[in-house]
């Protein structure tokens, strides 16, 4: 069965999600048979965890309660979440702590670079919390992390999974100029669900962000992902695919939404593996270079292997 780490204990008496405390509980549905993963705990998993702890780093694998943590960390594939563990947004689906973050750690870029080198990563995914409190949304911090990794591990390819930098002019251009190999920004859900699922974000702003990346660097790989099972319709998902293709996005990920707690948005439906396969077939027909669609698909799951497939697809003239 899926293992979701319990990281909901209050910090210094403060709940993890203060904005959700007063919400009525939503029942947590029993997961279907096709959503099963092994519990983490292999020797390599423990080694990965030790390196993360040694450097005082945060991972989205833990903070978001990713079901794939056992598999990924057993391969030393950790996704680092920079700029702290507290997000200024309060999305209804997310398990990351919400509130007012602390100051940036100026040593964090070097800590991340050192951990990347110790883990021997050939491809690394760097994401972050939303930092609406910062003038540039944390764009410069992303740049410094990229530069630190390049200095320490010049052959490591870098994938950035960024926030939307809403009302932060110039932030996207700054991050693109740093030269990541993949620029990822998730739409998360269809536009009709934004007010309830992602209230602090704007669908067409996120779409425009992805389009802007391609305008700034047409050769940079772009990627976006959504969750299904939040009450969206099939036609809405197909329209979202068209919207992403209009922005020339190369890679689409589609995964099942899993409810972190009774205070989070409920799972409306569990999408079957057959339905995921149909979405994948349709997405390829619409022109995506690469598609990953399955119940356990997540943005950074198999990211290194997928990046190799992206490059091969482009080299074969498919995009």
C-alpha cells in the first residue's frame, strides 16, 4: 500500500496547516489495488536520508508525502526543495507546511551542490516552496543553486520545478538565463478547479509562464504536470493538453491525486490504469515529446531516465 509519511505534527505548538484547521473533515477513501508501493527502508534509502540530514536540506519527497520515496531514495534520487519548508500559499491538495517562511539560507546553494555530488546524481530536480514574500519570488536563489551545482558537478543535468512567480516581473527570465536543462512548472489541475484546489494561483498566468520560457530559449525543454481525481472531466483534461501544446510544452506528466489528510481536498475519483493509458495515447497524438501518465506518476519520478528519453525524442526529430 502507499506509504505517506506523517509530518503533520505541530512545530512549536503551531499546526502544519493553520488555514485548514477549521475545515470539516473529508473522508479518506480506501486506495484501490493498483496503487501499491513498498515501504521505504533499504540500506541505500537510509544512506540517502543520512546525506539529506547531514546537509540540513529539505526534500519535497518527505514534505509532500510522496508515495515513491522508497523507490527513488533507494536509487539515491532525492528531489531538493529549496528556500525552506514553509510555503506562503495554501493549496487544498498540498501537504507542505504553510505560513510565513524564515529568511533564505545563503549557504543553501553550496549545501545542495555538495549533496548532489555525494549522492552521485547525474540528473537532479530542484523545486521550492512558494515565496511570495520575496521581491523576486526566489528566482535569484534558484540561479545560485544552479551555478553551485554546475561548479561542483558540471556533468550533472539540472531540472527546475519552479513556483509561478506571480507578480514577480523578470523572475522567469532570470531563471531561464541560468541555463537549466529542463524548466518545469506544474499547472496541477484544470482551470475550473483553481478556486478550490489552487486558489493562490492563476491558470493562464502559469500557462503564460511556460510559453515565456520557450520564447526566451526555444531549445530549453519545458515540462508541466497535473493531478487527476479532483473532480475534473475528461474533456477538461484534453483541453488542458491543447493549452500546453499551444505553449509548446514538451513533456506532460499526469498522476493520481492522493489526499494527505482529512483536512485536504477529498479524492473525488480514482482514475484507472486504463484511463491513464488513454490519456497518454491522446497526449502523444497531440504532439508532446514525452508523456508519463500513471497512478503513481509524479513530477520528479524517473526524471533522469525521462530526460534521456526527451533528448532522444528530439534527436529523432519528433520535436
